[in-house]
C-alpha cells in the first residue's frame, strides 16, 4: 500500500517559518485533501454547506428547569 | 466566478471564535464587529480542528466561572447551579456549541485543518522562541504551514510572532 503524503505537510518555509502565501493552487490542494474539512456558504448547490456536527436533543424542556427564563428566547449565543 | 476575496484569507484563533459566538463574553463586541466584516466581505477563513476542543473547554470554563459573564446571562442560564446540576451544564454546553457551529456556517469559505505530526513538530520551536503555550503554538504553526499571515485573535501574546499579521480583536476596557 502506498502512502500519499499530503501537500499540506510539505511546504518550503521562509525565515519567519511561513510557507509561501496561499494561492489558488494551494487552496485547491487543501480542498482535495481528505484530511481537510472544507465548507462553502451559503451555496447549497455546491453541496459543501457547513453541516453542524452536534445535534443533541436537550433531555428536558427548558421550562422544566425554570419558570421564567427560557434561554431559547435569548440572543446570548446565536447572532 | 469566485466572489471570495482571496487576498485576505485569515486564520481564526479560538478566543476570537468564542468571543464572536457568546454574547457578553470578553471581547464579544469587538469580535462581533470583526465577524460582520469577515462575513460581509466574504473572506475565506481557516482554523485548526483542535479549535473544537478549545471551544468546548472555553465554554466549560465560562459556565463554571460565571463571574466572567454578565449577570443577565448568568441568571438566564441559571449558572449559579452549575456545580450541582447536569442539565444546567449540558444546556450551556450544547447551546454554546450550536452557536459555534452556526458561526461557522456564516463564513463564505471555511477550511478546517488537521493537526498533523509535522505541525506539532513545527510548533515546538515556536513555543520556545515566542514563549507561547503549546496550543497557541499549534495555531501559529498551522497558519504558517499553509501560508496564512492574517491571524485574528483576542490574545496579545501572538503579537510576538515574527511575520504574523495579528488582527487584534479586543473590547476597550
């Protein structure tokens, strides 16, 4: 079995430790690298929309936790 | 035709992402403004997959130390019961993670980069040279190895790194 080393791992670094500035060829390599997760939004036709990985149903309704405060109505997290 | 601004690709540090996702957290106002800029200008953003671990850690610490959050947030999420109630902790974590993932879905282009052995190796001299924590050095190493100099963070420490264009996002104290 051959192991294909990813281009991701083989940059030539400058004196500050940086690879050459990223360009479209490099982006294309990253998009094709199976170790890289790539998302494009909002472009449903691309099939590359970010899909949330965590969908955990809250085990109880918030109303069971408190009488008055419903975090679902808040804007603390989602903007 | 691509309409993404490829000249300004940016790397996202964890503290910026957490601040942008959680209203009322440290530097959340400035982070929100920077997030708006990134989204409206369709910037491509990059981050290390390790950021996911750091985000959950940051959320946990935030919930466990509610003094870090405004009183109305503490009250709304009943964080004073954090130590004693799994449901309180679970709700805070889940909603925080959903906010993080909602944030990711707003960027025009997102590259989530793996932590490789090469990046880890590259991070070691970065730690030694710039006196960074290991995780911060991994972020710098990741950005360096893909050739991204724009580095969005709330952390002053990254300013020590040569060649890094630090976009410091902090609320005025």
